[in-house]
């Protein structure tokens, strides 16, 4: 089983927060290990999450969990070294359910 690369020094940014209500729907809820909370984006195409790790990492799997009815239809993973341009790694197509999904 893979170990999470997310740590207290991992920086995150998101494309939007539902109704700009960061207290209820902010990015901090993506990694709090509480199934009762989550990050909610505003509506619209091309919502994104950007993670900046404190050191070089090698991603071996991607674990996502969406709320049913609110999953991405067509998603992609991009990555780069610090201060470089993002490069395409893989496309993935999550199922529209509440299950934990693992890609790669």
C-alpha cells in the first residue's frame, strides 16, 4: 500500500471554493481524513488542485473520493519540478460515486 505524500509542509491551491465559503468548503478539508468534510469548488469547467511538495516526490498512485453526482468527468494529472512548466502525465476518468478511487 502506498504512503501518502501529503505532509504538513505540502502547499496547496485550488481553482475556486463554493460561494467563497472557505470556512465550510475550503481546501483544508481535502486532507483532513474526515469523510464528513470536503473541498467544494464553484461550478464550471476546469476546476483544479495544485500541490507543491517540500521535496521531490515520485507519485505511484492517485487516490480520489468525490461526492456522488459531483465527480470530474475527464481529469488529468500534470506535474513538474519547481519553477518548470507543467507536463501531462496521465488522463483518468473517475466514476460518479462516493467510493475511494485509485488511478494508475
